[in-house]
C-alpha cells in the first residue's frame, strides 16, 4: 500500500532558494523528457511562489541571481563533460580539468549564495568548510 507523503515545509536560506530556482530553470531549458519536465515545472512553480512571497523586492539581488545561474549552467556543462569522459573511459587531462573546475565553480557559487543571504538578511546561511 502506497501512502502519500505530506508536504515537507522547512526554512531555507534565501541563497539556497534562489540556487534551486536557477538550477530548475536550467533543467527546464535542457531536459526534453515530458514526464521529467512536468515534475520540474511543478517544483519550479512552488519555489517561485515561495520566492515571490518572501522576496517581494528582488531588485537588489538581480545581478547576483544572474551570476548564480551562469555558474550553475557552467557546472551543468562540466558535469556533462565528466559523464562523457566516463562513458568514453577517458580520464586524461581534460577530465582532470573538468573535475577541478567543479570545486572552483562551487566555491564561487557558495560565495554568491552568501552574498544573497547577507543582502536579504536571511535567517539561515549556508556554511562551507574544506581542508
């Protein structure tokens, strides 16, 4: 017997919300499978509703949002490149460069999310730490 899970509602940072929205926008552009697109659009609609409700005046972060989307698009392309290298069993210098770029762009991504959080006075802020 399959039961339906109730909605999970929890506080997240403004930067995390914006990040998730930009990723879903990229998925909507890149993915062609109609079943997957339906799920993407459902989630994107829900998150956009939350965004409009809690961030009614996003003018101050519009440049940061655009930068975040550009970085997430680069990460999408990097992951595609890594998958192609994996599929072709090619782990040479191109693969190493792609793998190194993941953490470089993720660092930039975290920095932009933090700027969004600070700009909007987000109650929750993501913390990163690497050794």
